[in-house]
């Protein structure tokens, strides 16, 4: 063996025993072995140096969410350059597949329009025939509320014609309630006395006003209506000296209009038994009947020239009646404080007939006196005293009466200057020169 062959044999014989031997001038470090002409890490042998590094090529990078909307293309994002487009987005009517479901501008789009079927072509549709879509379907409009889609003259855009029984404007209200206060016109079987004023109806409160408006349709207004709201009334203080300043300690009256100051002037008809009608004798004093055809004359009482008889117009039955119920009413412009009426039961055979005298002031009952007349030709005198009234009702029940004569009438007169005022600062109401400067 020559020397060259011996050296090669030696090297081959010893290179398998150590990783640190030179082979072909290549030296591998610890934990590696020469494979071919490369140093390859050894398999894991549980050495304290830890597991060997993995071999092979690295994995591909995960798909990227370009628009940062939470979805990648692999996860269903059909436009990864627009964050408003992804499977969780709401579909809109914009010509774009916003929710990536493959459809564009479908009927359930967020801003899809409700379309109403318009059969009569009046541009108002039927609320019971509705479609939802981004585009208007043929024969549909975007305004509903048509209560009769077969009549082009009935829809919410038509001006209502009242009292014809047709709800032309589709307001779903009564066609007989023009003012909309919930009450039909009294002219069409309702109870609204003024269907042109929504503040007037049986549901409205009666209040004080300058025109005596009957707000609650009771037939009475302001002070004549017992239902008038007292919070709208005025507290009036007596002004005896007529200086415009009232007595704060005086008897007040709460009502709408300024009260009339009634003083007992003691104008007694017994002082004037001359047969002159009251409308002639006392008209200059303001004492007269209002709306009545009756006069009061003196000197006609049977055996009593000082009595006063009530006489009616031709054909009236004021002097008597023949059975049943009898009622007469006298009204006065000036208030009375006393009246006495002589009454006799002139005929009939039944016991238990009655006669009643009632007095009223401003429509409210003041006094009532009832007497029984057990037999015919029974005389009674019915009197009311010391209470102001402007209306007298004489009523009888039974077989026959004769309200024979009025013995006494005492009128109250308003003295000049005296009255009422809203001002309560008069410290001396007996002197018109002394007002609130006390």
C-alpha cells in the first residue's frame, strides 16, 4: 500500500467515530452530522440542549382582513376594501350587495319604502294593500290613508264637506261634528248647540264672558247658569256712596256681572188704589212687567177697594181655571221684596186641592209657599216677604181656583250712585269724598 492510500483509509476509518473530524475539509459542530457536504442537526436524543429546531419550510401567512371589518374574503367579505360591506352589514337601497348574500336591494333592505296600492289613481293608497321594496311597484304610491280606494274624491287630501254623511277626508271622525269637539250638531240629532265653535258643547265648562255665551249648551249662560265655573267669577264689594271704592267689610257678591244694588224703596201698591195699570203709573220709576201681558189694577177687589187684581189679556185664564193644573208666571224688571195674593177655591167637589206661590231671582228658586184648600169658597192669603225676587209663579192643582187679588207688592229700587265695585279699599263707604286715601 502506498502512502496516499493509507492516509485515505485512515481518515475513513476514524471519521465515523467523531462529528468533529475533518472530511473533505468540512468540519461540523456539536449536535450536527455531516450529510453529503452539509451539516444537519442530529435527531432529538433528550439532550439538555432542548428539542431540535423543526425542519422543513415555514407555513403560509393567514389571509389578511384588509378593511378591518372583522371579515376576510375567505370568511365571506365580498369587498374587502370597503368596511361597510360584509356579511353582518345591513342591506340598503343603494345598488350594492351590502350584506354579501348575492342579492342587491332586496325587499328587506333597511331603507326600503312602504308602497300602498292606489286603485283610483288619486295618489293615496290603501293601507290594507301594502308592499315593501326599494323601487316603486307599478300601481303603488308611497302615501297611504285612502279609506275608499275606489273613489278618487275620497282621500286625506280632500277638503271635508260636513253633514253629507261621507268621511271625505278619511279623518275617521263624525261627519256631523264640524268643530271637532266630540259632539254632533244639534241640528243633526246631536247635542252641540254651536257646531262652529269647539269651545261650546255639553262637555265645555260654563265660564263668565262679555257676550253671555252658553258654553255648556244648557240653555243658560253666565250668572243665569248655576253650573258656571266660580273661579271665573268676580268678587263684588258694595259701594254705597258711589265713589268707585268698595267697603272691604261689606257683604260681597260673587258673580260674573256687576250686581244691581237693590234698596227697599217701599213702593207699596196699596198706596195707589186708583185703578191705573202699573205699566202706566210706574214706568217712570222703572217698575214694570217684562214680557208679560198682565197689568195690576187697584180698586176691583170684592169688598176691598184697596186690593189689587191681576188681569190678563183676552182669552187668558189668569183669573181662574176649571180643573187640572194651573200655572201662571209673572216676570219683573225690578226686583220685588214682598207679594201677597188672595186665593179662593171657586168650584169643585174634591177635597185636597192645593195652591202654591213660588218666587225666583235670576232663575234660582228663592221661596215657596204651599196651602191646601179643603172646600169651595175657601179664602186664603199667600204671602212672601223680605226676600228679593224678579219672577213669580202661581200654580194650582185640583178642580178649580180663583187667584182673586194681589194685596201687596213692594218693589226695590236701585238708588242713584249706589252699586258694587271690584275695588275694596274704601275706608268710609258713607262719604263719596273719601275713597282709598284714608
